[in-house]
């Protein structure tokens, strides 16, 4: 299974609702993730460009995408960003492969 990072910005109405009625949004996210065979590892509120971050694990990219679409279709977020996370072991294998394959690629030149 692969790891994914979801980042989102809440719409003003969603923020207002949470201020008026504080709620644990991690449980709602957990349900939307588990419905697609995923597992929620971490859920954070955040300062900065995004209001929240979740680290989750899914059996495949299609399942992660479906989960993000389900959450996005709920209408509480003004933006959702999904990032595939690569383990150190996967990155090392990719580095080894990049060093051993003769791809024929050449960068653009003037």
C-alpha cells in the first residue's frame, strides 16, 4: 500500500460551523478513507496555505483519488491537494534505476 498526503482549505462557512459547533473532523475523514480500503494515519489542523493535513495509506491511486473526490464533493473545502508520498526505500530503488538505465534523454539546449 502507498502513502498519500491530503491537504485542504476549508470554506468560510465550514470554519464558521466548526467555531459554532466544535467537532472532530478526523472521524469524518477516517470514514471517507476507510470506505475505499484506506487507513488514516494522521490528521492535523494547520496554519499556513492549508487548514489541514492528513496522512493516509491506500491500496492504489484509484482508491486514494476516489476518497479525495468524495471528500471534495462534500463542499466544505475550497481546495484539496493530494501528494503521493515515496518511502526512502522506494526513492533509493528509483535512484539506483536512474543511475543504471540509459534512457537517451537529453536536456533542452539553446
